[in-house]
C-alpha cells in the first residue's frame, strides 16, 4: 500500500490551497458578477458571505480533514463512527461534484489556453470591433478541433502532476506557479489602475449604485463557495495532508485574504483596461474572451500582455484542476487501495470521456441538444454543480459538525495550535455552525432553485 502523502509544512499547504482557491472563479467570474449585480453592493454582500459562511465552513472542512487524516469519504465515517445517518454519502457526493466541475472547468481552461496560442499567433491584431471578437469567440469555441486538443492537454497536465503525489507534484508545482502568478497579477493591476480608466474602475467596483437582488445574494454565496474551493471536499482532502500542530485559523485567513486580494486585483486590472479603451462592461460574462482581445492589440506591448494575461489565467486554472482531481484520487488511493498513478489517469480519462467531451461540444455541435432544463450540457453541469451541489455539501458539512461530530470536539480541533481561535467564545461557534451558516445556505439554495425552475 502507498504511504499517505503530506505537505512538507504549512507554507506548502497554504500555497496549494491558495492555488486551488485562486482560479477562473476569481479572475474571470468575480469581475463580471460584480458588474452584473450592481457593483459595490455585491462586493459588500460577497464579503459578508465570506466572513459569515466562508470562513466557518473553511475551518470546519480543514478540521475534519486534519482530525481524520482521511479522504473526504472516509473522513465523515471516521469522525462519527456510531452515527446512523449516512454522512459519508456527502463525501461521495463531493467526489462526484469534483468530477463534474473538472469536466466544465477544463473546457474554460481550454479556451483560455487556446486564446494564449491565438495571442502568440497574432490572431487578435485583425480584430477591430467587439462584434468581430464575439464572432471569433463563437467560431473558435464551436470548433471541436480547436477545443478538444487543449482540453486533453489540460487533463493530461493535471493528471501528470497529481500522479506525482502531494509533495513532489502538488506542492512543488504550486510553489513555482503561485509566485509567478502573484507578480504578473500585481503588475497588471497596477497598470490597470494607472491607466486613464483606473479611477472609473474603482468607482464602478466600490461605489454603491443599486440595490442587491435576491439573485445577487444567491450569487454572492455561490461565488464565495466556488471561489474559496469549499463545499466539494477539496479543503477536507488538503487538510488531511496537514500535520496536527498547524494553526488552522491562520491558514484559513491566509487563504481568504489571498483569494480576495486576487479577485479585487483582477477586477481592477480588467475594468481599468476596459474603461481606458472606452469599453463598456456589457455582457459581463464574456468580457475576458469577447472584449479584451480587441483592446490588447491597440495598446503598447499589447501582444505581449495578451499572451501574459491568458497564460496567467491558464496557470491559475491548472492549480485549481489539480485540487479537483486530488479529491477522487485520494479516495481511490485510501479506500480502494489503487496506486496514485492509476487513480489519477483513470479518473482524468473518465471525466474527459464521459463528461468533458459533451461539455466541450456544448457551444458547437451539441448547442441544440438542450434536454437538460432547456440548457446545454455545459450550462447544466455548471449550474447544478456550483449553485446546488456545493451548497448541499456545505450544508451537510455544517450539520455534520453540529450534530454528528459534535461542536466540542470540532472546536477543539479548530482551536488546536491557535490561541486566537481559542479566544472566540464557544457560543459564537455554536451560533455560526447551528444557525447562521445553515440558514444562509438554505436561503441561497431556495433562491437558486427558484431561479432554475423559472422559464
Ligand atoms: N476556486 C476555484 C476558482 O476560483 C475553482 C475551484 C472550484 C477549484 C472548486 C477547486 C474546486 O476558480
């Protein structure tokens, strides 16, 4: 049997977790959600969700992982051995959710990687209007011959790294990827802020100009989960590779601070750039692909920055897909005694063949194949995973902590090694785990479900 992996120290763990958290969710999704949901009010709602639900759930997941030293499926069983309720099903659901997310996340990652190659080839220099850029995006993403090779490349890179194990594969690659990313992003943000549109970007992002809708509230929580990589077992799995004495509160705060910082930096960079070029944040979700390519060639060093920008996005996506693949792999290695190599390659191949291909073909050949609640397979999988499954699993996690594991042992596990966490009164933990988190999660689940049922 293979020896269970572990991070060399808390720094390695933080790098890997930040790598998982920072991704397309922070750089691509956060800016457009802010734009779509009224700017500063959404930013405030998002920060509240991160503080009230994000941090407690993150701490709970890390504590479950570290205390059980087990994969997501085994962890629930180990910590509540006598429980009649099948809590480990939540672990099973988390494993499936990771395979789902992997399937559509690699499609967007493939587009990003493809755009980096198009930037190198100079394709964007021929674009004159956003309408042309939109057309280019539609024709490229509709072509299986363009998308599939990049998607295969992405799956292969992910499997290769995960097959090399926790220390040599995950930790080492994040050690190299994360600092490069930080420097690139900081540079882009400073540049975006200094451009003529920089101050307009700040106003757009931070000055309240509308009211928050129910949908905005639901999106804020969904984004907090997706962005922090919680609600799908990633943090339970990474926490299980941590040694007992590490300070969980400090680790969680580092993850949240870095992740939030990256979200804000990229929003400033993207909007600063966009406003400077006279662009409008319309159809926000397509900003990165449909708008930016028109603007890059018009500025000094544009081609270079375009390659850099899409390269950066691809790198962040890779650290995220690594963490997604690690969840099923750690289950197969721990519980089914597979070798790491076999687990990594088999899961990646299965996710690609059965789910990844239909996702990749959704904008093109399968565009009219909308059996799934009038959505393409890609949209369906994305919505169900990020707006429903993540919330269900996070809810199960808080209930598990409150009911099955017990607040007292959970609090002990969380506060171990952290005097600051120990100073938080037990009643605050109780309130957060028993009332605030479940209530907010149920609220957003209902909001998400009604949105789904609407025609
Ligand atoms: N947190 C990642 C992002 O912001 C996405 C992700 C979700 C990664 C779930 C791992 C697990 O893009």
